[in-house]
């Protein structure tokens, strides 16, 4: 066949189309993933300035587009995350991804305050910070990124993410999808930026970069402490160790069902999930047998000893104090897998392992993030509350109670002072699953913002007009 036999015009237009397509894809991909923090800051600064020239209506379109793309890709992102991080349950991560997409408030949550009087009109508006550095965890990587993106962008900011290295590919994919959705609606690229090789070092570089105006750190005590000591405004969303109390007045069947549902959700990874069960002795047997009915495995004393050996790592601090941390190999793993590691093969379906221990046991006082739940028996509600406060360790995070006694509920809430307090439901009701209210995946106990929204990513600015525009 000679060249004269080909439809040259058709061929040329096909080549042009292909080149255009590749150029666009190249621009998109390279525009959101940066090799250095400085390059990301430069791009994010430019994008933020552009978004400030656009209307709030336009911003709402970007947020809607983010919601749609994440809902559409929720399964794919969940599968990718579990494969990459080796933690958690795909179906539960799908719920978290969709929850973040559906129930994170958008720009509508921002309200202008006004005061008018003899001397005119003063308004206080919620303005963006500029470029936010967001450090995100491996336990809820996608849901946190989606939640932060919607909240931060709704407030008119751009964001640079330093994600957990063990979830970097799935996190980058989510950021890329959200940016594509924004660009398709006419937004600037690089409103949401990721780093090619995120690490503790890139997170620290973000903390100290002069182009970053606000930081959010969602993770354990180390990253929160580092963010709060870096000399700029930081929102710290730190660790939890939520106790759940069951008193003698509770609906025990429901309590057992709810605790297993909450405590085994995503293999106990979320910071809000039940981490230590405290039960008043007279209803302990009934609670245990009902938990067994709800797919819990009750470990024997020997099995608990074997679990202790592989799951909790003991270290001695300089002061001589003994500290425990979870063995990372088992964080977010299935209950059956963990039992197999100590030679126990369970045939039936199980969601959690219950270990009956003392209140000072490493499983009770450590945030283990595994579906191995310690259960401690106590004499009465006063002892339960005292132990609840002790195991929560002033994280000011989450606590749960199953009770029909309003006084007991009130006493526990007052004593423990957590950001989230759930009554008669699984812990996840506290972030809007089966409970009222919006969701967040950045729960800022230490710095007090609580369940963060777009409002927390704004600076309040006052605008005063004297002797006019007050119309009464
Ligand atoms: P992690 O602290 O190991 O890592 C979180 C992020 O911080 C990662 O991106 C990591 O690279 C970075 N990082 C860690 N140490 C750092 C340091 N010294 N300086 C700078 N950056 C640092 O936590 P994880 O294992 O990813 O997540 C689990 C922890 O996060 C649990 O303690 C859980 O309770 C907490 N968490 C809290 C919330 C909340 O909203 N309060 C939400 C999710 C997870």
C-alpha cells in the first residue's frame, strides 16, 4: 500500500487529536504531583489567587464535582488503599469514602456576621488563609483527604497534602481525580497538590515553609506535637483511645451489637472506634454471650497471653516508665488472621476477638487499632467512669456509653470531657453514620476546633462602614 492510498487528512487529524490528548494528560498529572515542597507551594499559591478571582457559586461547583467523582470512584479507591496499606476492610472504606464525599459541609456553612446601629454597619467575613499544608494518616487516607479538600477549598484555600507514605499512591489518585473534576468545571489546576515522595521530612518542610499559611495535622501524637511547635497556626487532630461503658441499665443485646459493629469497623482503624470495653460486673456475662452471637470470638486466658506477646510492643522511656505500642504488622488486620498467628483457626465468620483483662493491661491503655477488643469488668458505674477517664488518657477524643440512666450518662460526659460523646449507638454515630450531624475525618481535640469544617479553615475579617447602610 502506498501513501497515496491512505486518507491523509483523516490520519493527520487523528495524530493531532492524540498529541493534544497526551499533552492534556501530561499537564494534568504533572500539575498536581510535585517533586519538591517549594514547587508545590508556588503552584498552589497561584491556584489560590485564581480561585479568589472567581465567584463562590463557582467554588460550589468544584465541591459538587469532587463529591461526584469520589462517589463514582469510592470502590476503586477503597480497593487500592487496602492493597497498598495492607490495612482495613474494603467495604468499610467504601462507606468512609462516600461519607466524606456526601456529608462534609461545603461553602454554605460559611456565614457572615453583621452588627448595625447608630454608627453604621460592621460585617465579619470568613476569609481564606491561603495555602494550607495538610498532613494525613494511613488509617483513613482517602476519607481524610476528601474531607479536608472539600472543607479547605470551600473556604477558598488551596491545599498541599503530605500524605502517609504507606498510602501514597491511592492518596495521589484521589487528589488527581478531584483536581481533574475541578479543572473540568473551569477551575485552576493545582488547587489540591500532592508530593511525589511524601515522608515525615516533607511534612516537616511544609510545617516550616513560609508559603504555608495554616497547617492541619491528622495523625498520632508525634505529628500533632511537631505541628503545634512549628511557630504557625496549626490544627491538631490527634490520637484517641475511646472507652465504651456498659452499665446495668443498658439494653445489653443492643449494646453488644453496637460495640461489635463499631469496634470491628474497618478492623478498628478509625480514631473514634471503641478501643476498650468497660462493663459493670452484674451484666458482664450477658454482654459477652451477646457479643459472641454478634460474631465475636471470646479468647481464653492462654490465648490472651499469646496475643499479648505478638500484638503489644513494650519499650522503656528514659524516665524508666514502661510504654506500649501496637505491633504495626497487625494494625488493621482481620480478627481471623490475627488468631491464626497464634495458632487458632476459627471456622465461623468472626469480626472481633474479645480479651477479658485488667484495666491496666496494655490492650486497655494502648490505642491498638486492631479488632482485638479488651473487656474490663468493674463493680459499679463510678469505677467504670474512673477507668474510662484513665484509659482515654486525656486525649479529649471520643467516648461511648450504653445506659438508660441519664445521671450515669451525664456523669461520664462531664468526667471525660471528650470532643465526641456517643450514647446508645456505635461510635461511628458520632461522625454522622446513623446519627445526626455532618461528618469530618479531622477531629481536633487538642486544639479545640472539634469536628472541623470549612469554618475552621478561615480567618475572620472585619469590614466597617461608618454612619451609613444601617437602615433602621
Ligand atoms: P502517624 O502519626 O504515624 O502519621 C500521620 C501523618 O503524620 C503521616 O503523614 C506521617 O508521615 C506524618 N508524621 C508522623 N510523624 C511525624 C513527625 N514527627 N513530623 C512530621 N510528620 C509526621 O499516624 P497514622 O498511623 O497514619 O494514623 C493513626 C493515628 O492517627 C492514630 O493515633 C489515630 O488516632 C490518629 N488519627 C486521628 C484522627 C483525628 O481526627 N483526631 C483521625 C485519624 C487518625
